[in-house]
């Protein structure tokens, strides 16, 4: 490179200074994420709690593994399922982790003969399934950065390049603003805590909110990316001797919108039925009883979760599935 | 070529690093030419890394332009009539890829035709316009055709090829002819200061704001206005962010590109807005469409403006809503040429302009006609401002998402205030490029970037 020192010093000191600031900011962000971020600390705790139930209370194979976002974590009671004779584990985690990481962390725990119940929230399959910041952070914090690789391959043992994981070790805007807001308001830094988890990994909370039911906006639609992910997961399960079924989470629905939401859900499930077996659920995910929900329209109380788990167990035992034709007919009902 | 992705910077570092390593083996006498060859290769490699389709379409337009021009200029005079056919050939890929779907599916109703399912190559609107201008400038001003290598670097200078600025022959070509890899700390420092601002705009502001844009909020005028504000900030910080990084990258390589934005939301009139928003595109339409149509010297000047803005809308996207967006701004400009608050009422003009621009973004982002009509009706009728609508807004603002969104709207507002201070000192973005501010921007970008893979909006144009 030619040197033009006549009108400039040799080293761009300001750029080097900014580079140092960048490194320090990243290092501080990484330290915060790994050691102080309350959400990540709880993620690690809940995952360990759920795995511990699986190891201690379930047989080595032929287990039912339910996975999804927090709607699963709240609404599935493995202890109740076990009472009904179904060895079940609830691997529901935060929905912010995203479809890819949630699926891979489940596949990593599965063995031939297991039944995987994919209970991912429709939102997670209605848009891009690319790995989220929280997903990548969770993968790193749980010691498996490979779960956050960007490929469409659900294989949990696949590894990608290291750069995205390194860059993920930052808090992100939403987290920083939320934490600052809570500090200012002197509220607890995170709504949930370790005491909210039962021995079987099910989550509950004392928090109650004024809940608005789902009215059908935004309408759940299986995105091309969501479809590709479900298809790839089914193919992986077939190769590994795993059974995969989809179960729609139960959502608090406004009574006046129930018919509309049932049609929308039926349409969403009909699209899914082209790719994977869909567990039969006559309610089509629509619940109008507010007493079954605690702090969000996805988080069920103990009473609600017993209904949900009971219905799931019953469908699993009977082997009942929706057909695409049935679902299309329901979606077209007026 | 997404500046917000680590992959781009790694590829760029690899490409430039390799070029410099090989340079050591090149004899001094050959380095002048080597530098220009290496720059062309780095640019081509980065385009290939985007996709082969992107590279091949770009290469096709580039080669047709150059050799077409060579053929025309080789025989002075009678072949000049081929200038327009050459421009038509240049525009053909743009028309097919970008408007194929609009024409076949939306106008002809043939959604199963091949053209209805084409993927738009990245940057096609930008480099096509730059090359059309090159043809017109070369032939109209009877300028000599440059050597192929310099032309290739002019046509494919990687910082600006996929989303502008749309550079002119007289601005960029001489710099390409003189291009050398030089170590110049002053250039690098200035370039890096633009890159820091650009990445802050894109990764910290635009990407965070993008998360909170709600689709189909129903007939709630307050939420629609909130969406308009979010989109207005997002698209500005997204596109200006890209342009500022491009400017900075160019400077690091010793090439000065055109500043494509100059705080447009501080404009006091429609004319001023278009002198501050996507400056190189506005100038392109002025010089290659509006003035050839007669400009403001003819009786049909108002019609000329409407045509230019309708075409400008269509350039932004193949859809009726984009045409409506362009026409809205055209009408605004025509009205403003006869009446607009000025002088001591300039603040009213500024306010009017801001409201008009916010309204217009609704026409831009809402591609579903039925939803767009619903939104327009809600915004223009008192029913949209009902008590229930206000409650809806309050509920959203009190939610976790609402609080975070308002924080980023606040940060955006602070940034715009710093832009205003910079303008007051006649230094575009100067306040944001002060050393201590740059340190803060770096920290904010690292900590607050949401990490979601948001492509630049203008890549789709």
C-alpha cells in the first residue's frame, strides 16, 4: 500500500480508539449475558429442572416430549400425564428462543421410539424462523452453541460458524430498555423465578392480569419458512425413528370471536397437516374461560393445564389425528 | 452485500487482505493497474457472494452498456439514433424482474406466468439507473468512452452498487481512473466516522423500530399514525444508514461518494424534502426525465411533475400503492409551488411537511389495497379517533412492547435533534461524528442491536 503521510499521521488513532470501545462494549455485554442476565439464568435453571424430571422419572425410551414456547411450559403437566400412564416431559421454554433452537434443544434429548409433540405457538411458524438473539444466547448459555446455527437442518449436532454466537452475547435493545424500566419502577427484574417451577418442570405464576382474548389478529398463517422448518424436522425424525405430531397451543379467545378464530386455526392446521400429523383437538385451540389463564392469554393456570394435559393424553392414547380434508372443511365453515 | 451482517465485513476483509498480499508480489510499475483490477475483482466477488443471479444480471447490464456504447461511438453521427434502443435494452432486465409480477399478475391477472414468480436481483434499480445516466452523459455530452477496467469499477464500485448513491460519470469515473490502494489515516478516520453513524442508524435504530410495526391494526387512527411514525423513522434510518456506510467505505478507499441524505425530516417544504431525501435519485429524475420533458419552462410543468413522481413511485416498488405514494408527493409539490408557508411561518411549513410525509408513508408500506383503504378512511374520519381507539393506543403504549418502542422513538428523536444542531452549524451529521459521540454510538450499537436479520428495505427496490 502506498503511504501518504504528507497529509495524515501514520495510524488512525481515532479508529483504533473506537475499535477498543467496541471490544470493551462487547466484552461487557458478553459478561452480562453469561453471568448476570436474569432471563438467561432462569433459562438455564428451567432447562435443568425439566431434564432432571426426564432423567429421574421417565423410562429410557418411548417417552412423550412436548416442546414449544412458554404456552407449553405453563399448560402441560407431566406429573398429571404420568398419573394417566403417559411418560411425558415438558420442554416448553420461552417463545423468544424461536422455533429452530426450541426444536433442536428437544431433538438433542430424544431417543428412537420417543414421540415428539411440537406445540410451537403459531407466531413462531407464521414468519421467518431465523435464530433470534435470545435463541442464540440460550444456546450458548446451555452449552450448545450449535443449536443456534442458521441452517435449515434441525440436526442438533450440526455446527455452524462461531461468529453469530459470539455476536449474540449482547443484551439487545428490548432487554436493556425493559431492565432499565424495571429498575426505575423498582419492580422485580424478571416476572418469573425459580420457585415458579414444579418438580416436573411445569411453570406457574401467582401473577394475574386483565386479559384480553384473541380476536384473530394477526391471523396465524404457516409461512414458507415455517413450513420448510416443519418439513425438515419431520424428515429428521423419520430418519431417527422418532414420531412427530403437532398440537396447537390453547389460547384464550374472545367469546364473540370464537367462531372466526376456530376457522383461522383450522386453516393454519390444514396447512400444517400437509407436512406433519396434527393431534386431534376438538377445541381447535380456542378457550373462552378466563379462569384457566393467569398472566397472558397463552399461560394456563393449574386448572386449565389439567384440562389441556388431559385432552392431549387422551388424543395421544387414542392416536386420533386431524386430516387435512376435515380441517379444510372446518376452515370453510360459515 | 448487507453492511449489517458480519459476513459482509469478513468477506470484505478477506478480499482486501488477499488483494494487498498479492500486491506485494507485483512490481511497482504494475501496481497502478493492479489496484484497479483488484478493486474490480473484490467488487465482483462480493456480488457473487450475494447470489449468482445478482452477479450475472449485473454483469449482463454492464457489458451490454459498455459494448453498446462502444459500437455507437465508433461511428460518429448516424448511430446516435441507437441511443434510445440501448437505454431500452439496459432497462429490459429491470422491467422483467421488477415489474414482471406486477404486469402479469396484478394487471393481466396471469399469476401462473413465469414473470409473476421472479426474484428481483439485488440492486438492479440502482445500477441500471446509474448506467442509463452514463449512456446519456457519454452520448449527449460527447464524452470519450473510458477504458473497460475504469468503466467496470465505475459501474460496480461495491459500496454503492446495491443501494446507491446513484453516481454520475463526472463524479465517480475520474476517481476510478485515479484509484490506488493508499494508506491515508485522515481518509480512514473520516470514513470510519460515517460508518459508525450508518451502522448505528441501521442496527440500533432501524432494526429495533422494525420490530414494533404492527400490521392491520384495524380502524384505529392513533395506532395507524403510530405505525406511520415508526415506519418513517425506520425507513429513514435504514436507508440513510446504508448510504452513510457506503460513503464511509468509499472514503476509507479514497473515493468520495455523494451524500444521499441530509436530514430530510427537518425540511420545511416538499421541494426541500426532495433535496434532502435520496438526493441522487431526485437529481436523476430531474436531469434525465423532468428536464427532457421541458421541466418548468412549459405549460404542462405540473403534469410533468406528476409523471416524474408517478414513475419515481413505480421505481420504489411494483404496485399501485407505490404509484399513489409518488403521485401524492407530486401533488404536494405542485401545490407547494403555488402556496406554502415561508419566512416567519416556516415552522408551519415544517410541521405541514412532516404530517404530509408521515401520511404518505402509509401509502408506501401498506401493500394490501383493502387494508390501505381502511387505514385512509380511519385517519381521515372522526370515527378513527374514537374513545375506543384512544384506549387501544393507551393499552399498547402501556404494554411492554409499547414502552420499548417509545424508548426507541425517543432515541430516534434525540438523534434527529443532533442532526438539526449539525445543520445549524452547516455540517451534515457533524454532531454525530464528534469523537465522544462516536464512542457512545458504538456502545449503543453493540448493546442495543436486536440481532434480528433485517435486510435493508431498499434492497427490495
